[in-house]
C-alpha cells in the first residue's frame, strides 16, 4: 500500500509536470511554426518588394542610360549618317558603363544595326522587329523579354533626330549575378524562371539544387495554382522552402518570373535552437521533477511507512524504539503523538503487567506470579538437585479484624504484615500475597537448618504487635511449610501441602508446622466434612446431647450443658472437636449456633412442660461474639418459647473473648441484658488476665477439665483449681469444674467450695430422651454418693 | 469626296488629250484624314509628266524659331531655295538636319543666323533643334514649283499651274513612310480651276513641334514678334 501510494504520488506529480511541459512545448512548437510561416511570409513579401524595387531601379538605370545615349547629338548624328563604327563604340561604351548585358540598335524597320553583349561581342537578338512592334506604341518601352532564349529586362527607346530614326534597346540579363545580387539584398533564395511558349525553360538560381526539372514543376504549379501572396512549401533538394512566385511583365506571352524562396530550416533556425533549449530545459526539469517527485513522495511516504512500521512494532508489543520521524510538520507531530502514545501504552502495559503479577494492596507479587516463579524454581531445583521450601502464613482470625475494625484497618494490617515479612527475607527469596491474609514465601537453596531459622524469623516478625493508629494489635500467625522434593514435586502440591501444614499449625495452636506426610488425606477428609456440614442441619444430622451439671451445695442437678453431636451418614458420630473448627472456619458456625440456640430454648420449654425446670448451658463460638444480631435472635427465641432467660447459660471461651475484647464485651453486655447468664469456658487455657475478666459481665467460670482431670493426683493443679475457685468467688462468680470423673475429685472440689461439678462421674452427655429420663429420676434424689451418678448415667 | 479611282483617271486622261494647251489654272486640293477631318500642313505637289517645268520662283524661304517651335512647321520649297532659320526666341537654338536630302547644322545661336541654308536636292528634310527635342520642322524640297500646303481648313491651293498632265504627290508629317505619296499619277489640268479631294491615313504624331505645357513661361521674344 505504501509503495502504491508513493508510486501513485510520483506518477501523479510527473504526469502533471509532463502535461504542463508537453502543452508548453506544443504551444511553443505550433507558435514557432506559425511564427516561422509568418516570418517566411513577411520575408518573402519584403523580398518581393525588394525584388520589385530592384527591378524598377534597374529599369530606371537602363532608361537613364538609354536616354543618355539617345539624347547625345553625336550618337544621333552617327545613327542618322549610318556611322556604324561610331555607333558600335558608343553602344559598347555606354553599355559597359552600366554593365548592360545587351545593347541593340535597330532601324525603324527592325533591321538590327548593332547588337552587343556585355563583352561587346555581337549578339543574336532573334525576332527584334516583333519586340519593336510592341515598343513602337510608346516613346520608351520596358519589359522582360526573351532574347536568344534568355530573359532580359529590356528598355527600348526611340532614337530621334528629331523624329524617330532608330530604336535603341538596352537590357540586363536575369542571370546568376542578378539572382545573387537580389539574394544579397533580400537574403532570399532567388530563382529566375523563364519560358516562352513551350520552349526550353530558363533557370538561374542561387540554389544549387534548383534544376530544370524542379523549376518546371514550380512553373507548372504556379500556372495551375497561383502562389503569389501565399508562401507555399516546396521541397528543393533536401530542404523545404517557403516559396513565392513573383511574376514579371513579360513580352511575347513569355512566362518570366522570380521564385523567391526562404528556407524553412532557416526560418525555423532561431526557433530550433530555442526549441532545443526548451526541450533541454523540459528534459532537465523533467529529470528534476522525477527526483523532486521521488524526494517529495519519499519525504511524505517515508515517515508514513515508518509510522506503519512503528504501528506494526507496537502491535507486536515492542515499545522500545521511537518512530524516528524528526520533522517540524504535521507528520512530525503525528510521529510525536505516536511516540507519546507508544510510551503511554508501554507504561499502561507495564502497569497492567505489574497488576497482573502483583497484588495491588501490598504491591507484593500475586498468586499468579508466585505460581510462575515456583514453577521455574522447581525446574531449577530439579536441574541442580537442590531443595526449596514453600512457606504459607496467615493471620489467625484475620476475618474478625476486618469484621470488627473495618476493612481499612484490615488492609493496613496486611500492608504492614507484607512489609515486615519482606524485610525479614533475603532479596533472593520471594514473598507473595496469596490472597486474603495468606502470604507465601519461597525459599531456595537453604539447608534444613537454615529453613527452620528463616521460618522462625518470619514467625517472630509476624507476631510483633502491630500499631494501627492508637491501637496496638497482637496478632497470631500460623505458618506451614512444604519442602521440595520431599513434600511434593509440583507447585500445586507444595502449595496445598504448605496450606495443610499451616492449617495443622493453627489446629495445634503452634506457630509453625512442617508438612507431615499423609496430612493431605486428612485435609481432604476435612474438606469433605465441610461440604457435608452444610447439609447436616437441614438433614437433621445434628443432635444435642445433654450433660448434667451437679450443684455441689444443693446436691441437685439444676443445669445441663448442651453438647452438639453430628451423626454423619457415612462416618458415624463425629465429635465437636472435629467439626466445630471446620464450622468456624467455613462460617457455618453461625447457622449451627442458631440451630443450637433454638433447640436448647425449645428443649427448655419442653422440659418445663414436664415440670423439669432445668437450665441449659450452650457454647458460643468466638465468631458468634462478632455477630451483633445474636442478642436479638436469642431474645426472639426466648420470647417464642416463653422461656425464662435466666435458665439459659451461654458459655464462651476466654480466648474468644480475648480476640476482640471491645466488641465481644459489647455483645456480652447485650446478652446479659437479655437476662441470660454468661460463663467463661475452658478457663485457664488462655492468657486472659483476671483484671480483664473482672470487666466481663459473666456469672460463672468453668475451670478447664485439663486441670480438673489431674487435680486429684497433681497438687499443682489442685492448687490452681482451688486458687481459681477462691479468686472467682472473690469476684462474685460461681465456679464450674469440668471433667469430674472420680469421687475423690468431687470431694476435693466440694472441699474447695466449688459450686458446680460436671463430668462422667455425674453423667456422660446424654441424648435428649435419656437426659430427660435421667433428669426426671434425679429430681427424686440428691447426690450424696459418688456412685449414684454412675448409676444414673448408665441407666 | 472619294475621287481616286482608275475609271475616273481614264476619263480625265482622255479629256486632257482632247483639249489644246490652255492657260494656267488653280488646283484646289482638299485633304482630310480617314475621318474626313481637315488635315493641315499637308503638302500637295504636282510633277509635270512630259514637259519641262516652269521657271522656279526660288524666293528665299524662312523657317523661324518662335515659342520654342519651328514656324512654319512644314515648309515646302523648290529645289535651290535658300532657307534662313532666324531665332525669334530669347533662348538659343541649335538647328540641324540629318536628312539625306540636306544635312546641316547651325551651331548654337541666338537671334538671326547670318547664313541661310541652300536646299539643292529634292527630298524631305527633317529639321530639329539639338537643345529642344520636341522641336521639329520639315522642309519639303520639291523639284517642281507647283506645290501648296493645306491650311487649317485642310485646303491647299496650287496656283498658276499650266494645263498639262501631272502627277500629284501628297505628303504630311504623319503619313506612313518618309517619302511623299503619289496620290494621282495622271492629273490633267486644263487651266480651269479644279478641285480634288484626298484622304490620308495618318499615323500618330512622332514629333509635335509643341513644347511641353508650361515651358513657355518666362520665355520672351528676341526679335519681331509674330502674330499668334
């Protein structure tokens, strides 16, 4: 296309130029031709005038000479007396004086007395009397006459003494000399042509090429088509001549005249040099215009083609080179625009590429770029027989930060975390944000020990308090590590297993966990459980078990703890420890809590109908505390079943309260406002301080069973239990001891003034039917002996 | 008026033979051109056939030069007559003749030329002036005393011609040829007056003896002025 454009442009320019040149030249050509004809005509006409003048002048010269002779008395006397020698001498003398070619003296009867040529020799004058008969009518007579086959300009004058006594004729020949003379004057080619009747033709010409044949045809053409006035083109020899026939008054019906000719070449001569110059100029300017056209088209199209090349280059994604059209005109401006556009595209593409490979929040490489890098790293590690480690780290309960403090804070936490992690790594290590609060670190070329150090350093850094505005956040992180080639040969395996290890770490409440072979099967199991969990409640797979809580003072059972059980269709009964974390992790926990709350309150109402005024405790997850709707939902259920809120005890772990203390406190306060009782579960496993505990609106404290189970044999635990009980009592809280499995422990607790005991000693958790029966039975008895509980539970 | 004819001459010849010689008579000759216009300056002369001519009168004749012309234009004389060529103009003239009958030249002169020119040979002498080309005059030298010149009326009267037989010659400057023409070979004169008419075929005037128009301006007359 570019070539065609250039070609077309060049051709157009050339065509226009050639057209102009051609028309100029044609105009010039025809004008000069016309001008040459006009010039020739002018020349010929002026030549004809010169010729006429010359002839007149010569006629006058002849007449003068003749009159001079005839007026001479001596001559007349000589003529009258027939003095022939004198006559001859006079005739020769006077003829010679004017270079006459012919002098004739004759008697009145035409008898020639003397006839001389230019050299003075006698000359045969032919039919002189015939000429005289024409001359007789006037005193003097001049004409062109054929004498001896030659044309003469002849003047005949009567010799008078005083009457006519003789005739004197004098003439000039129309010969080469005259022709040359005339040519000198007129600068025309002169040919004298004469012919009498059908006699031989007389030709004298300044043109060497003019021969008798030419002259004959000329003469014939003049007789058929008169050419006087209009120059006609005749070819004489090799040249063309503008020809004008100038007839002369001739005697004896002779045709005599001068052919005046002007060479066409001569006429065109001046124009020819002009024409040559014009052609030269035209050719030169044509060549110049060819180059000019080429230059112009290149000048225009080269930048265009460069732009085209640049566009193709840009299309292929190469933005490094400028278009390279450095001009001041529109094309230059276009090229500048191209360059700017190209830089803009490059910049945006870089941006896009960066965005494609980086996380916009933390500017860390994203999952995709990690995947690429990991693939390459695995290739490299495979090639060099090296190991590499994939570390996955997330922030425990990060969702709660987002939910309770807002995403802006959450984002700042992530940014800060990213920066911290990055700063604790070498440059060669890769840190990527994998999504959400998950970060992945890729460590290459480290020994096992170095890996441990690096992981430890990461954990250390990650758990330092983060300051957000005026707040300091204490974050827990979990880190899982998978090592190539030990734990997987592909990026996918390594990442998944690092994730599993991280999950395990979280489960195990440890900061860091290296992947353990086979854990992914467990993980898969858990994943399937999460799926099943969603259907568990609608399918009625969930069931509440109730474990009685013995009031050690009244020796009566006034409360039970509701414990959820999952009857999985395939896996059978699944303990809460297995699925509750999954439910929390997957968000199903709220649905579960809701179901449990509803079921518990409904059960309360049902038992009331059976005159069992039993309070029921249920467990709330940490996530439940982040749900602000919980008090309202609870109130609505209580109202629905007309259950005394005081019969309900909501148990929360101290870690759940600690996680988002401010919000949790608010929710707890609102729950207490509903009239329900609140208990701290698993007390002693967390890090909550007593001062913090004091602010909580709780009614009772449940000592974690890990202390209770061993207190009978471990004096330290017994001390802790007793101290806790005393402390709680001092704070006005009732104390519940879980995990009471033997009478001795029960007795110890009683000795410690523990308020309530719960455990297998009293009863295992029972399905609702058995629990109801157990409770009905228990109403009849008091717990004096340890064995009773067992009996009951077995019943 | 056409009278020339063989029959008529025969009649006249017979009449002449019958009649005795009588006294001289007058011959009136009318000369006209082909258009019957009267021709002046025609010279009629009669030559006697068989018999001597009478004594010549031989009185001197004059051909004047007046107003740049020869006057008279035609001067018939008898052989042996001397003619003077006076110059009445105030310009000079050079009178000449190249005629075979009499060749002479009166070199440039003014006034009367002392000498006269004797014409002793019959013939027609054309007189010219070498200075004034148009001037022409004719002296007709005749060997008979019987001649006359027509006037402007075209009539010539030949007087005192004895009875006899005559040959009649007629000449005029414009007749074809130089010599006089015999118009009647056998004219019988009885002494009684006779009239004849002749027609002449005249050519164009060769010389008119008339000066170019306007040339007379400033010219005066040296001698006795002629009547115009």
